């Protein structure tokens, strides 16, 4: 069955960096668009970034452009989200989404 497993979240100070990973299985990963979403406390889930199957094209929310980078390794069935210059407003649960399925999420907290 389809599985998406996020990892790499944690507590980081403002200005810091984290790299999230989404390990996928149970579907043809190399043919699938993969998305990162996030849900801040008390707010709706929002799209952060996505990447096409070959990684040629990426798309970012305006709020993260220039700070976050999405990438993928199709040999490892894994998508990454490199997050730099983190801000308190980046605090959220981050979710991987592909082929109509969600991962369980990973918590990112940006606080001093």
C-alpha cells in the first residue's frame, strides 16, 4: 500500500535550518508529483512546494520562495525539503502528499 513517511522535523532557532525527508513506497514514485504542505497551529493546511517526477520543475508558496528548496532522489524514493532562514511563522506540522495520500506529518517549531 501507499506509504509516505516524513522525518527531520524538530525545534530550531530563528534563522536556522532543517531538512525534511519524505520516504515513499507502494506506488511508482518516479512518475509522481510530490508535494509538501504545512498546517500552522489553528490554521488551515497550505501548499509549501511541489516537484515534478523528474525534478525538472518546482513550485513554491510565496512565503517560502528563496528560503526553501524541494528536491528528490528517485533512486531512493525520497523527496526533501531544505528549509533555511527559518522564521517563527514557519512553525507547523509539515506533510508529504502524493497520489492522493498523506503522510503522518512532522512537527517543525521555530522558536528562541
